[in-house]
């Protein structure tokens, strides 16, 4: 049975960039959720398979993420300010939090949040699966 895709979202409520450490078995590209324009875009950073661990940079008030074919290990440097969410396949994200600073004036934040990284995985069909939430602590 092939592995299911794992979608990972980092929400930074800090006024500073946060850099969790990620260990992944496959090549992953970093994506950002945009407050305007297209919902998401590549950050320009990618990490080749078996080059783990690496620092995943999340800008102050921003939301970044990636998709992996395998389980990942994440060390959160600031659990009180950096929220890390993981969902399987097409499972929906948990309900959206209060928007971080970069999204304070984003009128469609809930829609952008719900669609983040979904196009990389499958169509945005409503899933019957319940979301799984994993809070990673150092």
C-alpha cells in the first residue's frame, strides 16, 4: 500500500521568525500561505531526501508548510508561539485559529486556511474523515 500524503502547516504567532527543525525521508518544498492574490506559493526553498534535519523558516506572523509522503519528525523551538498542524491526505485542517499578524486584514482567511496545500494533494472535495491534530513539543 503506498503511503498517504502528510500535509504540515506551521502558524507563527510570534513577532519573530521561528525555525523548527524537520526530519523527513523524502524531498519536500516549502510553501507559504499568501494573505492576498494566489492562495499559496513556493518560498523557493526545498530540501532533498535524506538531507535531514533542516531548519524550516516561518516568518513572523506567517503560515508556511509542506507535503511529505512519509512521517516527519519536528522539533518546535517555541510551542507557545508556533502552532504545528499535521493532517493526512484530503482530511480537512482543524477549524482556523485567530489569524496571525500577516493575515489580520485578510477578509478570506478561513477559505485560504482551509485550502492550504490541498491542491498539491487532491481536489478540495469535502472529506468524511475527521482531522487529526498533532502538537509537537521539544
